[in-house]
C-alpha cells in the first residue's frame, strides 16, 4: 500500500473511532445535566425521611480506615463506590469496609473519563468481578467516574445487574482549598430529605490529601441531618431498588406471571 493510502486508511480509522466515541456520548446523562431532574432515581433521590451517604474513589490505605473509624463513632453506615484498581492495591481495606457493615458498590476499574467506549463493557465486567471477589459483596449500584453515564456504560451496567445512581449534593471535597467547613456548607446548602450526598474517601482523582475535608465535614453533615429528623445511611436503606434486587425480582415474578397467563 502506498504511504498516502495507509495514511488515509489510518485517518479514516481514527475518524471512525472518534465518531463512535461521540455517538456514545450523545445520550449521556451527566451530573450537571437537567436530565437528572427528570430522573430522580438516577440522581439518588429516595425516601424523604432518609439521606444516603456515599463515598467514592476508595479504598485508600490512610483515608478509608480513618473514615470507617469516624463512621463507627457516629453509628452511620454508608455506600462505598470502589475503584477495582484500588481494591487490587488495598484488598484488606476493601474487605474491612464491608466487614464493618457498609454497602459495597462499583465505581469502575479505574478513574477514567469515558474516552474508550469500546472498553466500557469489559472494564466494568472486570471491575465488578474484582470488587465482588475481594469483598464478598454482591454490588447492586454503579456510579460512573465523573458522573458521566454514557450509553456503553449504561448497557454494561444493566447486563451486570448494576443500577446507575449519581448524587444530589456534592461537597467538592476533591477541590484545592476545600476544608471540612466548606464541604459541609456546600452539602447542606443542597441537601434535603431523600437526597444523596457525594464525598470521597480517597484522593486518587483529586488534590493530594483532599479526603481530609470529607472527614472534617462528616460530623456537621450527620448532626444537621439528625437535627432535622432525617436518618443517614447507605443506598440500600434509601427506598430505591438496586440493580441486583431488580434482577432478583424479575427472576421471581416472571415465572409467576407466566403461570398467571397460563391460568388466565
Ligand atoms: Zn470518582
């Protein structure tokens, strides 16, 4: 093949890949999209008497144990959205998170932006397998990195029985200059009954040490919710059905429905 032909084939291939990536992003639901208001379950809006506490990006060898300790002292359980590569590095911390009674969920294999849609399925299968194997949990929730739910990520999650869920109140604990007060103020300005709080127990995709601001905000957030008569807990207590509960329910009801049809 002539060099110019090779170049044009390569360019066409690159364009096809780019077009695929753009097509994957077109029906994207992001954390800032107004679509979240139209899909309250996806945004993490649940039982109005409950606030879901979620922590992303862990496990982390220093941050996660400190947060687990503080959550024990506050008698609060939370949902941890784990990154499988962090689970591989710190399996004992991941296992301990579940052992302490917290809910385990899937954040992804690593903290990638959605630039490789053709890898979304295999990456999520691998992430789910690692997280389930190490923790012994059966995750039912999925939160895509950066809150960007592309078509390929949504399809892959559904196949694995994972329900995508984002958040309603983000503390921006990952940002430079954040501290416990700024994170608590920001969360509480956006939080009401039925909301889902997003914090991080790791700085793997953030400013180094940023998790200290999440740790510093916990007491104020939990105290404020309790003063309002709101329970604070994991997504499993939030009045939403997780993906694994949905698939269990489908398995139970479908034969029953088939029986009814035969009988009717
Ligand atoms: Zn994240």
